C-alpha cells in the first residue's frame, strides 16, 4: 500500500510538467540557424544536377500536396461545424429542457471553429514555406515563371477562408453569450449548492482546449531536436518437428 503511494507521489511532478507543457510552451528557436542568400544557394550547389532537379520537383509536389490538404481540411471542418449548427438549432427548437445540451453543442462548435482557424494559419505557413523555396529555385530550372505575374492586385483565397473561419469563431462566441444571458440564473451561479458542475466543466473544457491550441500543444516548435531510432527484433517462429511430422501423416491419410 505504502509502496503504491510512494510511486504515485513520484509521478505527480512528471504529470504536472506534462500538463504544463500541454497548456503552455515557451517559444524555442534553438533548432533554427539563419541563412544568408549565399549560404542557401551553397546548400544546393553541393548537390548534383539530378539531385537539384529532384529537389525542385519535390518543392512543386509538396506545395501541390499542401494546397490539396488545405482544402480537404477545410471540407472536414465545414462538415463538423455545419453539423454543430444544425444540432444547436434542433435543440433550441426542442425546448428549454435541452438547454444544457445546447451549451455543449456551442462549446463543441467553438472549439471546432478555433481549430479550423488555427489549422488554416498553420496550413498557410507551410504552403508559404514551399512557395519561398519555389521562388528561390525556379530560375535555374524553368526561369522566373512563378515570380512573373500579370496583375498588380488580387485576392488571397486562403486568407479569405481564414477570415470566414474567424467569423465562425465570433458567431459561436456571440451565440454562447446569448445562451448564457437567457439562462443566467442557472449558468452564472457561483453558489456551490446551486452550481451545475457539468455546465462549468463544458465551459472550462472548451476554453482549456482553445488555450492549449494558442499557447501550448497546438503550437509548432522549431527547437533543437534530438532523435534516436531503434531496431525492432523479429524472430522467425520455429516449427515444432513433432507437430510438423504429425501434420504430414494426417495429410497422407487424407490423400488415401
């Protein structure tokens, strides 16, 4: 019994550290080294002509892949957020007895909308990453094709999509405020005897998830990474000679 307690007490600091890292992580750029234009070019000049061509093709393919994934993710979030809207409207029409479930749907919609917003920003960052490589590498293969444009002004499809996702976030926030105001006597009670802890769990859970997206686990980091690989050991199972001989006799008897 005491051994179990000691083990549990030893795990508490580790768990607390993991929880802290989940909700808040400091910016760490120790794994990033700035490159001058000459240093960037030298990294590719060391390669053979075939390797440089493969690198350029990889840039094109990966940029295309990022754009495809951007819209696939958008479709994914559109579907879930639309379902949340439909669910909330259904619960509102169903009557006052479903007010708690309405709040839960609002929290889910809010988390999904913020996840969509930050996913858009992250996808745009990686798309821009490969486009910068394309700008720097295309001259030696296809000329300044991507850098040559015929319009001084245009619209950014991904940025507009980001604005739309931000509007959805604001809409869920306003719907949540309206929901709380209409049911304030139930939801805003700080009296332990009158408080509905399931409601507070839903609210705090939604805000905790959003906080972790902004400041913690959801942020990409470029700190110095140390990696170690391991070899998996696979052994071929030895066949039991007695069983093998028995199976041969059974097959022989069946053939007769």
